[in-house]
């Protein structure tokens, strides 16, 4: 890394309280979306397992 590359990096300014609140809300949205996605996938797996168990039960009868 060259010295001029380091010198051209601008420092990151701290966020204002309003900007911090918006950033926090955006992060909450992302976490909520991931939670919904994970829950849908969990329910889909549970449904498939139930169908598989039902199919095995009908084969063994």
C-alpha cells in the first residue's frame, strides 16, 4: 500500500442521532426479514417431514 493511498482515505464522521435511528431501524428491518424467511423455511421443512412420516406410515400398513 502506498502512502498516497492511505492519505486519500477520508475519515468516517460519526452519525447524528437522527441518522443513527434510521440506521438502527434499517438493521431491524433486515433482521426481521431474515427471521420471517427462516420461519417460513422451518415450517416448510416441518410440513415435508410430516408428509414423509405419513407416507411411511401408509406404506407399512
